[in-house]
C-alpha cells in the first residue's frame, strides 16, 4: 500500500471530529488556510477542507514478488508451551528464536537449561545470536499503524530492537549473567555469530554460547529487495511455467535472484571438555571461523572476495612445508614442554616446605602452563604466521589437509553476481592451497530448498553441514536444471543436482555473504576426530554419560 496525494478542487462537506483540540490538530497539519473549524447547531465540532487542501489516499500496487518461504500455516508457539499473552505480545521473530533455541537444547539432550549450572557459573553462559532488521511486525506497528491512527501496543518499540530475542531467551530460559554480543551482518549475521561465539569461548569469557541468526519476512523488505532486483520475479517465473518450489535456482543458467524466507536458526557452542563432562552429543567441531571485509567500492550489496584471506600464505620455498604442519613434530614439542613443566613444578614444590596455600597456587600455575602449551602446539600453532594459511593450519590441527575437505555449503543465493563470485573465491582458495586436480569439491546450494532467510541463512547452512558430517550424504541442488556455463572454468568445484552417498565426510566448510561488505567462513570437522583423541576409559565414561 502507498499513499497518493491529491489536491481537492472544491470545498468538502463538513466532517465531525471529537472536540476542538482534534480540529486544531487537523488545522496544524493541513494549514490554517486550508481548514475551517466551527460548531454545528447541535454543538458538535466540525472541520471543512477548503479548495487546494491535500489528501493522502491509499492505493494498492501490483507486486511481482508473491512467492516466499514461509512458516507453515497454523504454526503456534502456544502449542510449544508459551503462554497466550506472551505469544501475542512479542514479535514473531522472538517466537521463532525461542522455539529454535529450545530445539537446539533438546538436540543436545538438555531439556532443562538450568542443568548447565551444575557444571558452570551463570557468568559462563553467553549469547552471540543476532539478526538483520529486527521485529518486522513491531516496525509496522510503530511506523505504519501509528501514522494511520491504528492501535499499537505501548511496548512495541522494544520488539524492534535486534537484541530483544536474545533477551527473551535469557529471561524465559536461561537466567544467565554471561556475555551478550549481538551481531548485525545482514545475510552473514549467523556466520558472524559463530565467529564471535567461538572467540568468546576461546578467550575464556564463556564456556557455553548460544549462536545463530533470525529475520522475518514483510512487505516493506520484500518491496525494497525487489527495487534492487535482488529477488526472484514471481510473475516472470510463473510465466515460464515454474512452480514455487522451482523459483530459486542457484548456480543455474536461468537463475533470477534469491527467494526470500524467514525464521531462526540456533546452535549451542561449548568447549569440548564441558561437552564431554556433560555427556552431550557432539555434532561437529568448529575448527575455524573467519570474517572479512572487501576492497574499496561504492556498492553496499556487491559480493566481494575479502574472505580469500583465509587462504593467505607466503613462503620462500613452497616445496618445503613448515615443520609445524607435521603433527608428530608438534607432539614432540608439546611433550618436551610438559617435561619442562613437570621439572619446574617439582623444583618449586621442593622450595615451599609443605605450605598448603603455596601448593594450591603451584597447582593452578601448572594448569595454566599446560593450557598455554596446549594452545601453542594445539589449535593455535598457526596463529599469526604468514607461512601457514588459516585454512591449512586449522585442518592440520586434526591431521587433515585441503584434500580432506568433503563439501562446501555455498551462500548460493541464486543471483547472477553472488554465485559466480563465490565460485571464484572458493576455487582460488583450493588452487592456492594445492587441492589435487581430479578431486573436485562438491558444492551444496541449500537455498534451492529453504529460500534465503537473511539473518538465519548461515545457521540453517550450518545445520545442513552437521547433517552431512553425520550421514556422509551430499545433498544435490534439485533445481539445478542447467549449470551456468560461466562456472565451468572453476575445475576444483563440482555442482551436483542429485544427492549422493559418500563413505564418510571428514571436514566441510561454508561461506556466507551479507550486504555491507560482510563475508564469513566456517570450517567444521567430524566429531570422531575429537573422540579418537580420548583415552579408552574417558571415552567409555563419555559414552555412558551420553546414554543416560
């Protein structure tokens, strides 16, 4: 709906208003010269618009975007246990976030979130989930409804804020006092969330983080995306005989933009030690997260190649890889440090003459020294090095290399620019890091099925990749009717249009791109690589805890 301004060419009939104050409000807005105010014979206050007064008349536009991925009709948060008054008062995206968060808890075997506090302090449970725009229904209430004089809740403003859904999660589910970091990265929000969550845990500020993204669908956003020609034209697609499910075709010759959808996607991140102690199912290892901006320019939505930097690597002699990439070399150095720490501990303990308080202090220092050695020779050995690319280093932590990547989940929106740019970036990374010819990386384009939920996009993709790790099944792009010819030159990639079963997938990666130069990348490794490092007794204890 838009408002069309019309100037009247003659006086209008009088209109009754509530009182003189309301009549003066009309005069104030339309101008003293355009409004007469008087009382009729019965004493009622009236206004009459003079010739030349301007009226705003609503009109409906024909809109060519009438297909979207929507929450099924009849979905109700009340059936999931939320009270009616709360379900009706909060914005729909808050309901989606609450449901998705609880779904993540249940998938982890946690039916009562307060179970966390048997293992960690309330300050060690954080939330780094975020969104792109905030509550769309609330925006409509405070802008459109207020302007039209329609009823709107007095607390509608609070539901507009992007950090409101995480607040409701904490108020209704967690009651934690941990870190709150709310990213806003447009369509790359959920990837930024995982990056922030992982860094928050690694820095020691939290041991558990809720990560993910959320966004809604509304006529305002849909109309503006259409003005940018970013979304699929439903009229054009229907004219070509396409059904709604066929209207998003990433990487195809006939792709014509992304298909909007809405919802939330949430995951539960925690350090491995805590997951093992609690006996929770581990679906994947977050081996690496990265975000990157792009080069100078004047287009906010243009996809860029800044995320190429995860393959940055400079070496004077590429034929001689760094000794640090040899897991046995790192193990020897780690063992040497442990031996040195034990000698230090024995020497210092002999000097304190049985002082119990000093023994406790030494025990704490010993733990810190061991943790420092674990970081140096474990998952941080490649940090800050120019001769080891972050991607290569993160894989090497688990004794893997670039040929062990089993799939790449693309942002794959179905726009002409994104799919080509993303393919070029991933191909260049594989080529630079030496992926073997003849071992193409399967590309997953999940949005052909789910549509594009904006803020939740990377969270949905992450869930898809966890399913790939669990099953070994690579899902095909069912709407890939004809792979675009411009993608042929990227021979390190393959674009399957049918699903196929593998013997197992060791590692996967995903990319996410958002308006505003937001690029994100996440590398996941199969959880078996963590479990295989456990001594037999610890593994058996974990298995027993998990079965409870």
